[in-house]
């Protein structure tokens, strides 16, 4: 085993362990143990302090679904779900001075303003009964999180008892910068590290995390705090760690504090923050302002400017997507941004390239161009601008390709985008179509690696070919140095178990541009409720359906025509169209606001109901995360006299949550 093979096998072990603890084992114990022993033996040959050795040893020392050293591996299924006793919402955001002034004007700022650090970590709710900490629940979706109490009890800054307190304290789990450097140097940044460590099943490393507390809510008839600063002072009195905070008299003073943070105060902190929280100190005034976008109107998160750095453009790579859209990607000299090394960023489309070039008087981008790049919201790499400067002699100009970079088919324009029209044999689109099919019909176990391997080896050329696979043949396929093996039986069983599907799922999973499952459901509800009717539909008829329009209609009709052979092959492979349900919700339509729940959507459709994306006078029921919400959809529902109910009541009507 060499280093490359060790990295691949370590990734496999993580995947296998995660699947095992999710009760969906994909390899036998013997295979798992053999690969683990190989990695252990290889680690013994590496020198102390070697990064790969640290990764392997850390994984082997773990129990349960360990977390990768550079990214958080989802492990939601391993912790007990817990419903919050009070919703954990978020704040509206100000991205610049104009946003802040607009917020200040809308609130009518008059009185003391409290500011505090907006910590960049993991939100947690700490519940107390009779003064004792009894439960710690992650934010989750704001309604339901995960009970990680046993890990939180090991963290720094926690107060395990608050005399006479019944209620909850909200906080943020962070990894202090010095603890990051000392204990977890292989993690990319403190935020990612905190996310992963906090959810480790074995709790290893949680003693190096810190909880910073910033809100204290009493339950029952207890007298509320008169001010936000009083809330902070009580927290500090009981020994809770809190973020930096302060009081100012005006928005002008607030602007000064913000400038001090941008100029260097932020960097001097021992924890990561991505902005300041600004709110009324008077909590009665705050409460009286109500909500905007289902968030408190009297508070706002004033985000810091995106971290930006200058670098040198080296290449533009033209990337072919699932639907044939060709996207330009800028590749540049690596830069460190918001705790991560960034080497590329999407340029989105031709219009964006023209905009960047016009700012410096260029007609195209050149190798050697000096560019400013950022990670917007500390996440998404973005090419902000080109810096006007002298180019190297003979600098190479980047031109728009006239042929698909994957299959060499002549490209065409579709609005601002380049498009490869070769939907049938372009390898990028073949793989993309299979991935789209697998994802949209809800298959588990069919990861990108196995699909790419099958396409690259010519074993499959369309979604229909999946149904022709033989378990023995699939088991022998070599995927990044290993056989698919026993996984073949598992994923093929899953594949064949989902052959019967509603019409909108069948057609909406064919990777037709602009035509999602919800779009196809709209057409089914409009009377195109059989495959024959859909195939016979004329563009003008489809365009006349509300919310469709000419663009979608053209894409739908053309897409069905070009996918005729694929549809026929799927039907020949045993795919069947499920009969519409005659359940108790037949003829009724539902829309969700403030949340998305695929289980609820499936249950509604199984009972004969229809899911809508928006509110209209024809909607039967609006399901709201907060049924008292004053959101745009809720206001529309009130205007049209549409019933509004909560999540729990909808589940009651469906006979209970699965």
C-alpha cells in the first residue's frame, strides 16, 4: 500500500463506518477489518508527525462515525432527535452600510444599542430544570435538533447549574484559535473542526471546545429580563463564558465599533466571528417591534466584508454540466481565504466574463491577469474583479470554445450560456443524466464515484442501463483500486424496489432542462396525467398552463422528444407509472412555508394530495413552520382565505409522522 492507496482506503473506511452505524452496512466485517489492518500497518511505516499518519491514527482511535480531518461528515442519524421547547430562529442580515441604515430607519432607533460578536460556530440550546442542565440540543432546523448533552457537558465555558433557573440558554460551540493550533492542527479551520468534534459519538476532543452563551430565556411566569445587558450580566454572574459585547448610544457610535473590528480587532480575537449582532438593549421595545421574514425586527447581524485577496489567473476551464450547460471556471494561484485554500472559482457565464473585462477595458481574460477573489459569506469562492495592470509579454488570451470540451460537438448559445447539444452521447451529460435520475428517484448507495466508473468503462450509457446490470458483473467492477463487491447486491435491490413511480417523478427525473419534478406535477394536475398525453402535448398547450411559460414549454416538449428512446428503454426495463392515489387528500393542494420536508411531501402525495410551490386562491392549505408567521406566503393565504396550519397538525391529519 502506498500513500495514494491509503488515502482511498481511509475514505472507504469512513464511508463504511458511517453506513454501518446507520444500520446500512455496505461491506462485510471481514472486508472492513482487512482494510483497517492494512491502513494500521501502513501508518506504522510513516514518521511521527506525518499528516497522513495523524489522519489514519485519529480515525482508528475513534468509535462510531468519525469525522474527517478536513470536513464535517454528516452523522445526523447517530444522535437522538429532540424537539426544541422554544424555536431557535436566526437573524436578518446587513451586508453593507446601506443595509444597516435601512434597518435603523425601519426600526426607528431611539435608545441604547447593544452589540455582540456574531460567533462562527455551532448553535446549541441548553435546557435547565430546577437549576440543573438537563439537555443540550443542536439547532437543527430550528424546531428539531440533536441531543448531544453528553458531549456538551465536557466542553469549556458551560455552567452545569443555575440556581432556581427553569428555561434555556442559547449559545455557540466554538473552537478557540489557540486550541485549534494546539490540538487540531490538521483541521482546515476552527468552524469546521467545531462542527465535527461536537458530534463525535465517542466525545473525543470535546473538552477542547468552548460554549459562548448569549441568550437566557425563562419559562413559566418568571419576570423577563428588562434589558439585554442585564441578560449578559446574569450569565456572567453565574460563570458562563460569553462573547464580547458592549453598549453604544447611537448608530454613529455603532459604525465606529464596526470599523474597529474590520481594522484589526476581529483578527485579535481568540475565536472566529463573521460579523456583529446589533439589537435594542430594551427587550420590551425589541419585542414590540415584532418580526420581519419570521425573524426579530429589532436585531440584525451586520456581516463583515468578504475576505478578499489578490492572485494571478492561470487558466479558464470550461466545465460541462449535467444538462450540457458549459460553465467557465477560473483557475488561479492558491490563496488562503476564510480558513481555506482556494484555487478556483466559477465565472458563471459569458455575460459575467464580459462584465469583468469591461471594467478594465479588455475584451477577454488573459493568463497572467491579476484578479481579486473572495469567499462570499466565507463559503463560496468568487472572482470579484480584474485589477488593471500590465500583462506579461505574449500573454495567452482565453477565448470562448466553439466545441464542447468533452465530446467536441459544436456548441450553441442559450441565453447567456454555452450549451452542448449532444445530449445522447456526450460523456459529461451521460454521467450527469444517470446521477440526476438516481438522486431524483431517491436511490441510496449510488454515489458519484460508482456512476462515473460505470460510465467511463462504458458499462452504462443511460439511466435505463442501470436496470440491465448483473450483480456478479457489478461486483467485479474496479472502482479506485477496489471491487464494488458485496455493495452490488445492496444497491441493485434498492434500484429494483423503486421501479413503480408517479408520472411526475418519472418525467421529472429525466434531466430535462427547466423541468423539475414539481414542474411536471403542475402539468399532471393541469390534465397531462398520462405519458401519452404528455408526449402528444403541443408547445402552445403546455405554455398555457399557469407558471409554465414559453421557455419551460419549449424545453419540456423538446426534452420529451429527444428522450423518447430513453423513456421507451426505461419502460422496457420494468419502470411502471403508479396510478394516482384516491386517498383522503385527493383534490386538495398544500404548500409549505418556512421549511421543507420530503417525508411529509411523500405522505401528502401518497394520500392523493398535491404539493404547490406558491400560494394562490386555489390552494387548500398552507403548512407553516410557525403558523402565526407574518411571511409573504402567510399574508397571501390570509388574503385568499386559505387555511393555515402548523407542522404537527399536518402530521396528525396524515396519521402520524413516520
